[in-house]
């Protein structure tokens, strides 16, 4: 069996966390290939190494001395090395980085957090170190070159029985370093899982998987034991983010399960993410509830709108020209609403309304701001009647007025829009109707 194990920044923030990682790796011989993030926050260490590296770059751009910030980075790595008695010769490399910093790309600079953290983890585990720039290949458009990456990873696997690799970065065709978006180490883990044909991808972080609702809103929400990739995408879009959403695609294509686990509580089962899950009467009707604030809606009214084949296309084109993304589009026979991010319409509401009136000649246009969207997600909702009734009954009982209702065709997701002042109350009401 092959397990890809990825450890997030909080899991490698200091020497104590390194020890936890080693215990986890040694507990299972299948954990042969280890992906490491840059050291994050933990205990007295209030700064993420990646944030400090980005700050160094900002100092360079504004012609401000960066050495005080760089010393914080150097001190963090030296402390971990000393506390663990490591032999990794990082002193000279850090000194060279401090001198070269003004002349290197921002991608190369911020990738050094993963690079140095992984070097020390490889030393501590007694594993070979494989640099991500030598095996993770990007195309010129920034997409992953899976064919080339798989070849190089398989060469590394044949050469080494086990190894540690930094997450977050790879190299372009010209050899220059390119980083992924923040949280990109999750993606590196999924790339390895796909290319090395792993049996499972373990993503170790500081939480025991996904909760049914945000614990900052609902006290002690139930843990989600199993979730499909489709459900995860819906919840992640609405802010329930434990895993980088782009980490799903490589493993989904290869049907490799992801297990989200807690480095600080390795005995917890965590959450398993699968492509499909066989239905069971024991499965909950609702998998998870998540929400996001900051939406607005423009509602258009026009008689016989449904008979105008080009109406919606022309309306959408108005938003395209104004650079506003339409997130959702609930409609009726003579009306349609365009749900957008409120920040994209800041100080532009009247411009949008004027453009809609000019282009479409509607009977009326209304604007509604300060909306929050709540997603009720569950693969079992479609087969169990009464889900919508429970949602709206619970909201009505709590005197929450529903402003928008959107349901996907496959019935995996029911979205409700409420006034932002009712946001947390609405989530609690929905959660407790299904707990």
C-alpha cells in the first residue's frame, strides 16, 4: 500500500510538531512519501514563514530594509534545527538567500519556506530529500504537466524507497520556480497521489476533518465522517475550507480517497473524501451546512420575459461588460435575479441599474444588498422527501425571512439567501433541525 502524507504549516511549526509528525510516519510503513508545507503558526510562533517571506519581498519592492524580518525567519529555522539536533547545513544557504533576496523572483523567494522546512524534516525522519522543482513540472500556461511530472516522480520512487518533498511549488519549462496559490501544498499532495498511484492521500492538519457546521457558530457540531468530492466542492465554495479546493481534481480523476486528519489528535478518524459513497439508511440526510456573507442581487421584471430568447444573454452581457461576476441566477416566468458579490458593486449600483434599463428595457429593476447565502449540502437529500420543508419550517419558526431560494438540478445543494443580520441565527436553526 502507498499512502501520500501531507502535513500543513501548523503540523511543522516547531520542534514539538516535528516530533508528532515523526510518530505518525513511524506508525505506518505505508507512509513512504511525505509532502511538507512551510512552518506555520504554533505556540509562541505567531507568524507563518510564508507570510514573513512575502513581507521581505514587500520590503524590497518599497526599498525598505528587510533584514529584521529575515532574521525572524532565520531564527525560526535555527531554533527547530537546534531543538531537534539536526545536521542539515542550512546556515550557508540562508545566508546566501539573505544576500540574493533583492534579485530573485517572488516565487523563488516564498518557495524557500517549504524548501527549508522539508530539508529539516527529511533530516529528522532520515528520509531522502527530493526538491519539488526537479519533479513537479508546469506548462507555460501554469497548468501542471502531469505526463512529465509522473515520469520524474516515478524515477524518484525507483531511486528512493521513501522521500520528503516540499509542497507549494514546482518549475516552469525554462527551469524557473513557480508557486501555486496559497495552500498549494494540498495540491502537491494530490499530484503525488495521482502520479504515484497511491491507495490513499492523507492530509494532516490542525482539525479532525470537516464539521457539519462552523464551530464558531454552532457549538460542538457533528463531524462529517464521509463526504463526496461533489459535496466538498459545494461546501468549500461557501467557505467551509479545510482543504484547498483544487486538490480535489487530480485524485478525483484517479478515484483516490482523501483522508483529512489531525496531527495533534492522530487517533481521531477524521473525514474521508470519496468520489462516490454507497447509500445507507444510517447516512445523515444533510452532510454539511456552510454560509458566506457579502452578496447582493439585482432583480429584473418584464412581462413575457420567458418568450424573449435573447433576454438572459443580453442581461448577462451587461454584467460582463461591467466586470461583475454573476454567482447565481434564480428566475421566474417574468422575473430573474442576478446574485453577485456585493464588493464588486460597491459605489456602482446605479450604474448597473442604468445599464440594465438601457439594454433590456425592463418593467422594473430592484437592488437588494446585505445578503448572506447559506448552503445546505447532502447527497441523500434527493432520495429523502421533506428536506426543503424542514429547512424552511426551521427558518420560519425562528422568524428568519428567506429572500432567495436556489436548488441545484441534482438536489445535492439547497441555497437560501437571508439578511446578513440573520446569518448566524439561520445557520443554527437549520443545523438543529437536522442534528
